[in-house]
């Protein structure tokens, strides 16, 4: 009977030890307190084992008793802290050869802990000796646009001097290359350049900064995105539509400005925030703002995910955010002025139309302040997501005219046909990278056949509007209905298709036209690395 019990115990113990070794390999980060507790429990187990051994030896010398069912001995929980797996480990403490399994495992644990501790110390010493790190990254976006049906008013808005229908366009939307990294001890840097226009390349994110700071957490100085509009803060690598909504681009044109800003996040990542001071002038082309106007803005954003489904890995969440920008443009529209008046709002029709914007207030004379307030919300449930933003801008003109109000919004719904979902980065309050359940591929196999994968498919619809007309400023009122299809080949490559129906009215008269309509088709092939 004892041989049978030990044989069964050996089999169970072998499975237990094998499982524990796999777990230890997966997670070697065990604290010293946990190790001491484990050693204490093993000592208790060894003591109990010795008691059992003595009991069994006494049983062998006792008079024979009728045979009983072969059941492993039941143990009391040593110290009140053993679970079923611990009892199994104690009950089957030796293998068939009589080798002390627990002692061997304990010795192995001690050796592994020493190796881990030594490697941690070595890694810390190695990291401390590094001066800087460097990471190369980039993206390539190849676009095609077709303006199939436009009314005469669109031709006038597209080229006010000599009215001309928008022409089809094919080329590079983005060709970016950059480097980023860390600088000893808690500094970081980033540099990114866009070569989509070979005659006029422009830099994007260019900054230095610090991490792990008291109060500020992370502090960046340089060219960076102003925290206004979730769709603008999202990376173009992840956005569902080719171009950003009307209101997002109009009130935060090109997004990036020279400034100093702090970035923070709560301990549980439920809330995150950004705030800073930025120049109003975009310096991406010439690298500097020259003049005495001192046009600046103060920006802030608070966002979070008050509901986030941890159990599903983030397949369900609710994102909410509020942002504000207070700016002081100089209102000067005199041509010799070295500063470009910051009180100007304009945008393209959610498609690339060259340098001309179809909606444009022009530089607003006399504007000495403006304030933009934005609200954002996003709900994701499995493969379905819906997101919406609203922004309103108030402009003060002092003695040059009445105050102005412009506003805009959009609502967008998307669905993954292949079961994926849109992740969110809770630390930044922006969407993250989609990972297809199956990558797209089509290859020859060794048996002269072919194998393939479908990738991920997503469809979306969006409605957006923007009103830049108030009082004597008639920048136009536009409403767009858009459809999108996205084919994700893998997590870093995809192709996008867009259709946009644009309607404009209440525009200042251009060659006698105050409105127009256009149907636009777009496509993009893109990769990032």
C-alpha cells in the first residue's frame, strides 16, 4: 500500500513541480518577503513530513490489519496557511527513487533567486553607465484623391483668383523619419521630420524633456501637440479616416507649436492631463517666431476612462475629456507685420486640396483674445465604437467689432467585421494600435498550394460640421457625410478608402458664389515602423 501511495504521490508531485517551474520561468520577479515566506512554509512542510515518516515506520511494525482503500494521507494545514497544492506537495515529498524533491526544489529556488538578484544588479549598473539611447521610427503614407463632381461654387472657393475645379491628386501625404530616446538620468528627447514636400520639408515633434518629476511628472520643451481635440492628439497611424474632422483642424491647425508642457496620469491610470504654454505661430517651416507681438496660448486638457473593462483587456471602455485654449493674438493684419495674426481659422474639406482652404475666416482684424472650449467622448463595446467631439470658439475684437462665435462638431461610428477592437491608451487619453486577430498574407506553400490570411476589416461613418460665419466674418458653413473602409494587413500596415460628400453655404461671395457641393473619393496605403 505504501508503495502505491508513494507512486501516486510521485505522479502528482511531478505535475505540481513542473507547473511551478514554468510559472517561475514566466515571472522571476519574486520579492525577498515572498521568498522568506516560501522558505518558512517549506520548513514547516519538512517538519510535518518527518512526523509522517515516523508514523509510517510505526505502522510497519504494528500487527497486520485488514486491507484499506489506497488513499493518500490527509494533512492538516501547517500554520493555517497551506492550500490544496501545498498539501499535495507535502504528501508527495519524495520520488520513486527516494530523492528529497522538496530539498532539491528549495535549492533550485535559492539558486534562481541569486541569479535573478545578480542579473538585476548587473542590469542597473549597465543602465547607469549609458549616456543616451536611440530609437529609429518613421511612417510612409501614399494618397490618392479624386474630386468627381463639384459645383461652380467649389471651383471658386478652391481657386479664388481663377476659378478651377479641384484636380485629382496622387502623391505622398507623409514621409516621416525620426529618432527618440532617453538621456541619463531622467531626460528624454524626440526629433521627427516630414519630407512629403521635397521643396519644403518640415519638422514635427522636436523636444527635450524630463520624466519622474515631482508635481509635473513629465515636462517637455519644444515643438509638440497642443492638447486640444482627441482626434488631433491621436496619431495619424491609428485614425480611421484619412483626414481629421473639420472642427478639429480649423481650431487647432496643424496642432504642433513651440511650447513647454507638463503631462501627468493618476496612479490607477483612470485620469490623465496635459497643460502648457505655446506660441500661436507655427514655426515648423522656418524654425522660429520673430516679432514683438508675443502671441501665446495657454492650453489644458483633462481626460480619463471612468469605465474600463479590465477583465476583457480593454474591449469595453468609456472615455471622457474636456480641453480649453486661451490665446492672445495681436489682431494685426497689416502686411509688413513680422508676426502672423494668430486669430485665423480655416480648414480643408476633410481631403487634400493643396494650400487653399475652402473655409477660411482670414486674419480677424482687431482680435486681441480668443477662447476655444472642447468636449470629447468615446464609447467602445467590443468591435463597435462611437466617438464625438464639440468645440466652440469665442473671439474678442475690442473696439473693432462685436465678439464672434464659431463652433463645430462631429460624430463617428466604426465596427470591426473581423472581431478586433479599438484599444485606448489610458496614460495619454488617445486611441492605440489595432492588432489584427489574423494578419493578411498570401504565399506559396511547400506542397505547391497557397495559404492566406484575411487581416482585419473595419467600416465607419462620420458626420461633421463647422460654422465659421458670424456677423461680418463669413468664413463659411460646411457639413460633411463620410464613409470609410479600412483593411489592416497587420498591426503596422493598412489601406484606407474614404468617400466624402461636402456641402458649403453661407460663405462670403467669391466670384458671386456663396455655396457649393462636392463628392470626393480618397485612398491611402501606409506603413509605419
